[in-house]
C-alpha cells in the first residue's frame, strides 16, 4: 500500500531527525504553512520527542507570518509568501522566537487553485536553518492537495535530517 509506505518513510525521517538532533544536543522548532502542522505532528509521533522538539508555528496567512514570526509585510508583498525569501524569514523568526538550534520550514501552494499572483499549484519551498547555516529548496510537486502536503512534509524532514547530519 503506497500511503502506508509514505507514512513509514515520514516516521523514519522524523525518528532520524530526533536521533541526529539529540546527538548534537540541538533543540528543534517548526514553522509551517502549506503542511499545516504535519511536520510537527510527525516529529511528536516519535516517543521521546519532547527531549528535543520545542514546538512550532502554523502560519497559514501573511498576517500570521508577520505577527507570529516577525516577517516584514514588505518582504511578503515583494516576494510573496511562497518564496525562498519568505521561507528563510520564517526560519529566522522561528529560531529566534523558540531559541532552538534548528528549524524546519514549509511554505507553498497545495491547491486546488494557485494564489492571487498565479504561483502554480505544487510550488513548495522547504527550508532548514541552524545558528551557522541555512538552506532552502524549491520543489514542484504534483498530485492531489493531500499528496502535495505529504510530499512537502517528507521533503522538509529529509532536508532537516541531511542538515543535522552535516551533509
């Protein structure tokens, strides 16, 4: 069953993230838009997650991104909420507010329609940031709204695992 395999992969990545973060004694935070808390839910499904996962923000609107993470409305107006710039700003805001060593971020469009600027459905940015490094990846995902959100969750966790493991 395909969906069961995806769930196992996400659970495995969440477990790997917690294990690698624990070895480095890094606390983890999340800032999610398109995934609506799915990354945080995956991480907290792992027994012992509370040792390293601090919490997260679900910031679905630009107002929430500005109010909760301190992202400038000018940045959002200039680059849009679905952009590398917004993903980096979400990471910075989350890291500062939670005082964690690594953050995992998702922002994108899962559909069924594109946003007001015409950004295509399936456009997703995942990002990770630490005190010393940050990386952002743009993805073009396909499938249903649910499938795009699951793929984005998996991609964000995989990026975080790579970053925490130093690769």
